[in-house]
C-alpha cells in the first residue's frame, strides 16, 4: 500500500520531421516534493523511451482518485498516519481509513430485481389470465383479463418477491446467512458487523490479511462484496473503510470544491476547498458512518488489528447509538 503525501508531474517530448511525441507521467513520494518530481522525471523518460521503441502506451496518465487509479497509488489528501494505517479525504470529501492488513468489506442491500422479477412477472400474468379465462369461459373476457394481468403483474410480482424475502429475514437476513455460512466453514475467523445506511460493513479481526490471498478472495465472493471495491483492494494492495458521512446525506449543498476534488489542488483552489471542508466537518460531526451490531466467529482480535478496530470505531462513531447514520 502506498499513499503519498507529495505529487508531481513531468513532461517529455521528442520531435523529428513529421512526428512529435509527448508523454506525461506522475511521480509521488511520502518524504518530499523534490523526490516526487524526480520520480516523475524518471517515469516520463522511461515512458518516452518505450513509446519511441514502438510500445503502445498511454501518452498521459489521468488525474483520478482511488476508484479510478490503475497502476498509480491512492491520490488523496493524507489527513493522518497511524502506523501503517492512513486516513485520507476521498474525492467527495469524506474521510477514509486505508489499511494494508485489516480486511474490510461493505455489503449493500440491493433491491430484489433482475431475472427473478421478470420470471415472476410473467408467471403472475399468465396465471391471472388463464384463471380469468377459465373462470368466465369467454375468449373476449379472457383477453381483457390477460391485458389487465400484464399491467398488474409487475406490482404483484414485486410484492410476492418482497414478501418471500421478508419471510427469510430480508436483505440483512440473507447477508447474515452468507456470512454465517462462510464463518462456519472457517472456524478460526472472527468478523465484526456494522450497520451502514445501505447495508453491512464487515471487519475481520482474527489475523492480518492481504488482498491477494485466496482465502480473502473466497470471503469477498461468499459475502457478495462489491466487485469494484474488490478490484481496487487488489490494485492498491490495501483495504478501505469510509469513516465519515457521505456529504449528500447530511445536507451539503454540493460536492467537494473545487471540482473534481482530486488531490492535490492548485494554490488558487485551496481556500475554496478549506471552506467546503470546514462546513462538511461541522455537519458530519453529529453523524456516524456505521454502527456496531455484533460479532460472528471466534471472538479473536489480533494484536496487530486491535489499534485498527479502535481507530475505526472511534473515527466512524460506530459505538455511538445516538448518532444518525450517514
């Protein structure tokens, strides 16, 4: 995991008759701006050499945040370092915890949709039409009922599916069953559960983990973790958890300014950013990113992860039952 404090960009150009090649590359450093610039110069030289040798490479690296980076470290403002853990401000303004060892995963409670809804809709519509036609014995009436059934079937199907899901504990019940099944098959595991505005947050505490481990991949798959998050864990060699509210959930009038919010900002944009952050932090102070609801498994919290659990629970206000989730 690399979360640099300093960023720079270098430009290299090659000209010859009928051809001009320009490449730009970023450099980064956790120590100084000079080191970041030196790295950018080296990367730009190397990229130009490879392009001139015939290799197809992007001429410019996009300035993108965490979830768009590919081969470039996390590009966010560093707010604090706690050993190997780093707290950053993401592209929409929230604080995030980045850890190379603490396995986090968010599981969203997505609405029931897709093929199940389509199949149920057709089944309900067909059943209503057939029943109506048989009952009244009239082809004309049956046709009318079939049309009415097609109009009513989506609503009826959604309600039937929702009722069936509710009888099984709803989306949360399903997520808990998936987790319980995994932990039962991996008895050494311990997972802390947190409620988020959109689902559950899971934090494995029994031992330090690495994103590329096969067992970690099996865990992500078993609990239906977000595929984009899983990919970014692998790209950035770290896990991640949001510590403060999403701005649009606490009444912020707009996105982090200046747009697009990718670090670093120009000197001209710092005052605008500081004003937005001050407003955001004041509003976010009374909200929690998640709420602790219990643990599943062995109950073990590894000594390497105990400080991470404490940092996460404190900064996310996970133990504050009176704080509204955002």
